[in-house]
């Protein structure tokens, strides 16, 4: 992992995907990404749909929720999807000290190691609130330093479903994506915590397929962009993983109750 990441850094001081201002050719492909889970009320149904349609997604999980629902982390990995880090408590990293930033990132990695029973490096990161790319741009240098320190690729999105804001309106999610998706494809932001997303997902997939778009993974897009394979967690039953899990050292800068509101933003 370090070698491939270093190769990417050699080309780009902060290797990333789909950040604002970046020009990417998606080649008529779509990468589905799901944030903020795992959620026992909705994530299993999202996984059922993806399985039925033979589509692989990327799940940017919150560490505290992964700790609460380890069986869902196991299922995400065992069914061939990719895991990404979305902080431990869904924190806007630009508002934290460097020490707390490290804790948010490392604690999430540690919980996943504990769940899987072995160390398997997460390489993808989805920043809560889109910060600093959407807000807090002044925090970009510090943020990029944290990404370099943790060997993470920040992954933003190019198509926002706004599913979280469309409660009880699955058809609106489908229409919104149909209208906002470029012909060339892109990276789609969804949330596996939203019942309306469960309802919309089959039609979203069918519409994309009917439009001639193919499904791909974030890791494949990164691999093409940098000419390296961004190793990380994805299902590969034959892969041998390093055997020493990180030990969780959960920060006390927050409380689980905060997760009910995901206080700062819904991205
Ligand atoms: Zn989020």
C-alpha cells in the first residue's frame, strides 16, 4: 500500500478523486458511493439491492457506527464492496486540532481492524461536510497533510443525489440523478442511512443501465488516474491480510448521541 500511495504522491502532492476543479474522464461509467452507515435499518436493504443487480459500491462508514454494527461491516466486505473512512464521529476535520484529526481517522481504522480481526488498510476517505473542498477551503493545507500522514485518498463526488433531503420522495431521487448525471458518468453521492434511498436504488441502477452507463468502483478510477492500484479493503476471500489489528483508542471528544443528528452537516 505504501508503495502505491507513494507512487501516486509522486504525481500529485495530494492524490484524490473527484475533488472540485478536477477534470476527469469517467468513460461513461458510474461509481456509487454510500455515506454515513452502517445503519441496521437501511444498510442491509441497500446491500440486497446491490447484490440483486450485481453492482459493487463504496461505503464510507462512520467508525462509531461500525463499532455498533460489526456484522454489517463484515457483510459489506464479504459481498465485494469497498470500505472507506468517513471519520469516527462524522466530524468536520477542518474544525479539529491535528491530534483529534488523527484520532478520528485512526480510531475508524482500528474499529474496522477489530471487526475484521486483522489489519486491512483503508485507503479511501470521504470528508464529512465535503470540508475543506466545499466549505473551509482555508483548511485545505492542514487537511492534505493529515491525508498524507494517514496515506488516504480523499474521494469527493461529482453527482449529488441530495437523497437525505428527499424524505419519502424516492422518485425525486431517481429524477434528480437522471437530470444531474452527465453523459460521461461520474461519482454519485448517496446515503445508506436513508429509507428513500433504499426505495430509489433499483430504479437508479436501472436508469443508469438503460442510459448505457457501466458501473465501476472508486478504486478502479483512482487506479487509472494514478497508474497504481490503491490497495484497500474490498472483498477478496483469497487475499492474505496482515495479521495485526490496530488497537482502538477511542477518542472522548464526542459522544455517540451526536450520531443521531450527525451534528454538523449531512454530507
Ligand atoms: Zn457524511
